[in-house]
């Protein structure tokens, strides 16, 4: 066959989709509803004088038209399939026969070209039994051209048939459509695509991972030509066997594993790692737009799974394995809706801007910062009530608990007045507290409190503007989730906060954080030293050095070596 | 040239090299990548690799007559189509088809490169379809575009798509630093691409000034100072005069808030690396969603700008909104 010759020639390599263009109706994948009808029509010689083939790209419209042209002219007709061997079939395949005209309607869309057809169609065929006019991309004909075609299309001479093919049937005038037998080609299902690709690979002697083919099929979105183009590219790219990674590299999509990682981060409201992942993906040359779409499809699959686990045949990105099931079951359905909605919104905006990465990041932050609850109004109302209750409670508690606060307030000035070893009892308590805090503190806790810090300040401001002013001198520097250490630049500010505003600030923190958080105060330079000492101690944990007096060590840690003066008892 | 491009676009060049080695070069490619990625350059060396008389493996020499003619656009079998005005018209495609219906002048292969292929009119795009799928003689088509979304699906399905990755930020920064713009190198690298001729190096003084304006402006915004409107009037609008300049100014502003976010997340690659203390302070004051909201405001302002909104009103609105935010 001609294909073999061409495949043999080194000079002109031909794309797979051209080499493997179906030569028989039965080779056309996934369109049995059409091929059966046509085969029967051919055998019974009851074919129409005008066909309209519509459907998305790469579903076999032009191929079917070409096959029909051969089948009705085949010397062995009536047949179900063209033989592709007789003089007529070969002539049509070579393009040496003048009676089969394949016209590109996009380039020849004027009235003049249609008039030419109209004048020519009257003449009897030269070599064959039927004249066949294949008008491809017929939606591009001008209105005048369509109308010029109408009469010919309705009553052509017995020896002529028309086959119109288009991807955009809505652009065809109804008067044309009503004169044709219309066939709608469907998108080809992934399994059909995989079957055809496997067949071709076998014939060509290449190998591919099963999963890689599925990935190609999913990306092709029902177009055989898309699938074969991708396969072509994958064959060129791959070393021996076509692997999933090869396909991912070509299509610019990310792996399912990666999508899961990002989705999990979103689920856990962990915007930092979600954004780090994005950074990573873009660094690897992935397109943000493609990425956000993949993610949308992933969540769509989650939603489908939640609707019914048996819908996994229409999954787009996800495979229905155990990890996925577990992931899907842990998610709230309402949240998935919101995520898809948000992603979709940001994707729309993304298309018009060069700062795609920024949009992606914002989308993630937006999703992570969403409230978990479905109807926020109800929750807000409840929150307000709880707040009021808390205030009452705090007011009651204040009276008995004030001594402790006062104690601490008294302790502070002493400490700040350059502590001496003589003030041991009060100090030791403070020291132990800070030490405990440092040991239990974690970065997450600090981030947690820092995230709310602004809100806390706003809350304080609502109650007392001076308190807010005094407080703005400080920064939260370390926290273990229950306690937080505030470092002040100025001693006076610290004293004011400690003496006058402690209950007020304490309350604001409780309100914002949703749980009681205690705060301790220190001065920024002290904190620096404390941190340094803590780090040194941790660094030296591995290599134990000579042991010194624990009390002295603690004191040094707390106040720095310049301040602490060690006087031996003896 | 080939090797230089290979460094810049490893994936694309590897793909092409392998295709040539295996004699599996497709008949139609779509090169897709941001402005500034070397799409045209790759298209030309690819053409050279098909004609060069002194090929070194797959690498064209770049010196022989064939290579030089292609480089200068004089080769009779390598045609280039550029948009005629705003779009690529149908008659351009028809001319191309006519040219290609003659046998090739010298070699067996004919190459055409369509620049900004997304700008083809609907009829031009449809006209090229059949020609792309079933050319009569051996043909290599290369369509270049910044945006595949505006290209017909039917064209895409007939060709192999190669995506060009933008050059990584760090390479760009390094290149600008080499060119002696230490302070604003990270900013320049974000705004433009040093590999291409259209970069902002000539404007570096202007950007240095713009940069300090941004820093002043954000500080005033975050302090909720009413002074900000005067700064806008006296300095900002005097500096960022026309629409394009204002767009750059908004970009600078956007990068500032982006940095705030980066600092909050403990990331290192900042556009304003020397302002880390200030950024840290600001990041502490603002919650993550507050920063995100500010970025959104800036981006929205950029969109309005594209719609030719009065620039003073636009900026005033933006600043007031930024100040209102929590």
C-alpha cells in the first residue's frame, strides 16, 4: 500500500495522523452509529446526494468523506468498504482522478468558486461513475456562496454527490442543512483513543506505558488527531519506551501526585506550602494557566466522586485509587464548590494579565483564608453573642484574679531595674516561664499569632486608643500557642502596657484568637541576647562542653553576659 | 547560536534535536511562549538545520551561505509572515499558498514561519487549515504565538505544540547585575527580559527614581497618612506620566506587596532586597489576606488602566482603597 512506501522514504517523514488516516469505514474509531449507517447505505446503494458531516476536530469527518468517495466509485461496488486496490480507488488515493474534488472552502469561499462547481457538475464524470465534491471547512463559505449552492445541492445531476464537512455547524444556513443528510460525529472516548494508539504503536514497533497513553487520551479531549500529534511528539521525545514523564513534559501538565499535594495543602489551609509548590511548578516550566485548569479538574473529580463513586469513568485528572478516595472523603462538598468557583474566577482574570503567577498565589490565599463554615452570617451572629458572654465572664473573673496580675506588674519594674542575683525568687519564676516558653515554642505558633497580630491591635484600638499606641512599639517574637512573648523597643512602653493595659490586651487576644493567650513582655535587646544564648545552647547540645553553674547559666541566658556578674560565694 | 538557545530553552531544543536525529520532524509546529522568549530565533535555527551545508550533527554552522541567507531573511525557501497592520489577512495566506504551489527553488523542503499566529483573522486561519494538514510538497510550518488560546482548535490539533519557558528569574537578575545595575536588577528582571533587545536598561535612572517613589508611597499608605494624595499629585503623577509609564509604576507597586507576602512566607527572592526591614515590619502589620487584597486592588487598577481610565482618578481611587483596607 501507499502508506508503506511513504513510511519507507527517508526524505519526507509524515505525521502519524496523516499516515494512519483511516482507509476504511471500520477503521474510524468511536463513530459506529455513523459508519454502520453509511455501510448499509453503500451496500444497498441508497446513499444520499448530499451529506453534512459535523463534529469537533479530529473525529473523522474528512476521513469518512474520502472513504465514501472511494466506496461508491470502487470497481467492486456495491461494497461495504472500498477495496483501495482497484484502479478507481488508487486513482482517488493518488489524487490523479479529476472527478473527486476536495475543496477547501476556507480558501475558496466566494460566489465565483461555487459558480465554477455549479457549471462543472453538469458534465458527466470522466473516469469514474460518480463525481464527488468534498467541501471541507464549509462554515467559511460566504452567504452569497451558500445561496448559490442551494439549488445545485437540492437537485444535483444523478452522477454527482456532495459531502460537506465542518466543525461549526451553527454557522451553516438552515436551508443548506435541510437539504443534506446530517451526521454528527462524537468526541472519541478515551478508551477508543487508547485502543487506536495501541494498534498503531504495535504496527510501528514502539512501546509505551499504559498510563502514558491514558494521559495522552485525556489531554486530547476526544480528538484522534490531537492524540496522534501528541503521540508523535512523545515518540520523538522518548528514549525507548514512552513514559508518563515524557508525556507530562510535552503537555506541560503536572502529575496527579503533584496535584494531590497542592490540593491537600489547600485543604489544610496551608497557604505557605501551596504557594511554595506553585513556585516549584513554575520554576519547572509549567504554565500557570494550565496548572489552575488541572487543579480545577482535580477538584471537579473530587466532586464527581462525592456525588457517586461510580462516576470514575468521566474522571479527568484523578485516578480512582485508595489515596484519592480517602482524600475525597475528608473534604466537605460545599468547600469544593467554593474552591472551584474561586479558581474559575481567578482563571478568568488570569487570561488577560502577564502576572499569572501572582493571580495563582492570590487564588490560593483566598481559598486558604475562607471561613470553613457554610453560612457566615449565622456564625457571625453567634460569634457576637459569645463575645458578649466572654466579656461578662471576664468581668466577673477580674476581681479575684487581680492580685496575680498586680503581682506580676510589681515584679516587672524590679526586673527591668537591671536585675541583681539577689532578686532571685521573683526572677527564677520569670526565668523558668521564659525558658519553658522557649522550649515549647514553635515557628507555626508564632506565625499563627503574627497572622492575628494586626487583628489583635485593631481589637485593642476599638477599646482604647492609647493602649493601641503603647502596644504598637512591640512585636511578638516567640510563642508556644498559649503564651506569647512581646519584645518592646522602649522600657516605658513596656511598663505602660504591663501596668495599665494588661487586662484589656489580654481580653482582646482572647477574643481574636478564640482561646486564652497569655502574654509576657521583654525588651528587644534582651530578647536578642536570650535568643542568642538559646541558640548557642542548642548548638552545643551535641558537643557537651564543660558544665557551669546552672543558675548562672540561666541568668546569663536571660540577661546577657554583660549584665550578669558572677560573684563566688566562698 | 544553537548552543546558546539550548542553554536558554533546554526542553524545547532537546525535543527538536531528538526529532531531527530520529528523522521525525513534524510538518507543523506551534511555538508558544511569553513575549521575550526566543521563539523566532529557534524557528530560524531550526530552518537553518534543514538547509545548512555544513551541519555538525544536527547543529547548523551559522556561517555558510545557506545559514546566512536564512538569518537575514533572504532565503527563497524560507518565508516569514508578519501581521499586516493589526492582523494577518487572508490574502497573505493565499499568497503563501501560491508561492508554495511552485516547486521549491533550491532544496527539497520549504519552510514558512508565521509570526504572531494568534493575530490571523478568522478567514486567514481557516484558509491555512487545509494547507497545514496536507501540503503538496514537503513543508515545515512554524507558527509563533504568545497565546494559544486565540488559535483555532483545528490548527492546534494539526500541529505539535512546543511551550517555551520564560527564562528563570535568577538568570535574568544575574544578567542585569552583570550589566551594572546592582540595586534595581531584581526589579528590572521582573519587568523585562535581558535576552531581548526590548529591555529597560536605558531607563534605569528613571526606574531608580520610580522605585524610591513606590517605597515612599507605600509607607504613607500604610501609615494612613493623608499626605499620600499630595505625594501622588506632586511626585507620582509627575514621574509616571503616560499610560505605559503608569503601568510600570503599578507593576512596581505590585512587586512591593508581592514582596511583603514573600517575606511573610520566609521566601528569599525579593524585588526590593535592600528594604527587607521595612518589608518585614509591614508584613507584620498586615495579615496575609490583607496583602492579597492589596495586590488585587493594584491588579484591578491595571485592568482599568487598559480601559483608558483617567490616570489621576485611577490612582486616587487605588490609594484610597488601599488605605481603607484593614
